[in-house]
C-alpha cells in the first residue's frame, strides 16, 4: 500500500545554509520554498518521489544535531539512498571535499554506507543496497578513504 518515503521534516538553524549544502553536494533541486507567517521552510527533492522538508527555527534547541547514535531521540539519523556504485563513490568524494566526513565506508553485506554530518550537526549517511549476505557490526568491512 506504500511506495516509499514522501518527505522527512527537519528543523534547521539556517535554511539557506541547509539548502546550499544539499545543492552543492547532492545536486538537489528545491521544489518550493515557503514563508508562512514568520516560518521559512522548503521542500528539497532527493529523488524517488522523496523530499527533505527543512523548517528554519534558529532558536529551537533541536535545530542542532545531537551526537551519539541512539541518543538523538525519535529520529536517530537519515540515510539517503544512492542508485549505483559510481554515484556512491562520487558522493563519497564530494562529502570528503566538503569536510563533512572522513570518507570511511562500512559494508554490511546487504548495504554499504558512508556517514557524514550535515551543516546543522545531524549525522546522516549515503547508502547503497548490495546483493550480499548480512554482516554483523563486528564483521562489517570498513574501508578508509584513499588519500
């Protein structure tokens, strides 16, 4: 009955900075930018019919990401699906060049990921599905970024 994620609503300190980061690194398009009373927000197309929906709220304590997996509240982190290995590697390089990650990947057998931190300090990752056997966190294959 479902066909995927429609959008994920997020709180950001600075909508312009948020949009600029996702445009520069991921080549996203802004579907619409809105100003309702004193609240700015936008819909950012991330492909596959899904969007990020950032709301600018500089005074909201949730506008800054919280460190520490599983201590972040109801939504822990965001993983962006990548269609193919070539694109995954290109985005990995862009994330390293943007200074938001060290480029290390983790291969869990069925999915390969690369974590990054967005401009608001939220931990996110790019992920690509694989045809492999599931690996535990201990057995996952970590690959540092080639320098």
